[in-house]
C-alpha cells in the first residue's frame, strides 16, 4: 500500500469519475485505474463499483475512505513539521524599519533571534512607513516597524508599541514659545517644518488640517526627525513632532500643545498573518523584547 494509491483512491471517491480524478492528480486514466486495482488487491476487497458511468464506493470503500484521508493528512502534517524545522534552521527574513530608527528593543529582538536561529539570514531595510506597509502587503518584507495614524494597517497583523500625540516644537525665542497651546489655524501664520508625505506624523498632521479645512504652509521637509528638529532649532520654522521626539530636545526646543489634532501617531510592528515558522518565531521575540515599552520614548514614532 502506497500513499499515492490512497491519494488516487480519495480523488476517485470525491470526483465519482475516473477521468476527472486522473486529471486532478495528473496521471492517465489507465494509470489511476491500475493503481487502485493494486490497492484493492492489497486490501482484499473491491473499493469502487465500476458497473455504471459513475464511480461509487462499495461498503468497503466507504469504510476505507475515512482512514485514507486520515493517512494523507498525517503524511502532510509530517512534511509540514519537517519543513517548519528546516525553515528555522536555514532561511531568510527581511525586516523593515522607519528611516533613522533608534528603537533599541527591535535590535535586541533581532539579536536574540539570531542567537536562537543562527542559520536564518536577516536583512534590514529602511524606508518611509507607507512604503514599508505596502512592501509587507506585497510579501517583499516579512516584518516592519512603522508609524501610522491607525493600527493595525488594513490587511496586516500588528503589535502597537506606542501611541502619542503631536506637538509644535519651536526655538526658545520663537513667538509661539510663550504659549502653552496653539491651534492649527494659528500655525498658518508660521512656516512649518515636517516630515514628508507618507510618514506617520505627516499623515496625522495632514488629516487634522484637512478636517479643519486648512492647508498648512510646509516650508521645509526632512525624512529624519533629528533633521526636522535641527531646522526648527535654527529658527527656520515650527517643527511638527511627536511628544517624545520633542522631549529629546528639551532646552533647545519648546513643545507647544496642538489643539485640534486628536489622532495619535502610532508606532507598531506589522506583518502578514500567513507567515512561516521563522516569521512567527521572530514575532514572538519582538513581542517579548518590546513588552511594556509603550511607555518608553520613541525616537521613531511618526515616520
């Protein structure tokens, strides 16, 4: 008795026709007939009634069908188990992160994963959040650390890490530095320094402005939050940053609360739910590494 014979038998039983079953398993009709006759010979019983144009199961065939399916399922499970082990021994994972990422728990997770599974190659790539999300959806990236205005992005699994609001950050001598709060309309009187379209902070800011019927004057753009902050420090505009980013520049920038921006910037890990065992193991490591890091300042939020 061979697994292929059981596969052919199940195909005929489900198709109720030798011709369709042969097409399904990609062999000739004579070939499938010969293999099932050999199976019947080995079992000592006729499994399929061939007396009409429709192939029907005999009583013995009905009894055998359940066990044939179970045997095939067990064989598939064994193959999957071996494949899972092999994929954790060797393979490749692509991890994406927002540009200029400085989130240490991600690097800690990658290090722990590498120690546990040294045969798996890890490739790192940087990009803006919107492009990272699309590359995860397309299967080009396995796991990505992104910033969005919503979590999770549609069609992906996600582990939100940090959710925080935006602030207007200005140099100490800026006219807004003496205010505790500023409206989006008031920002219209000032040049704004922000990250490019497609980044998390920019998406949150643009959505808030659109909801208020405003079109802000984005005087300067920079992909890295450090660059945005440095431009504001030099008096070139009002920097739109996350709360924790502005905290990093305390003394050089004054954070002014933004009225009318109710959507938070969310930093999250994202991946496709149908990933293989290596990805599942990496997700487990990242979850463990981040833990309760939601309360820790996030230098990458909003990109």
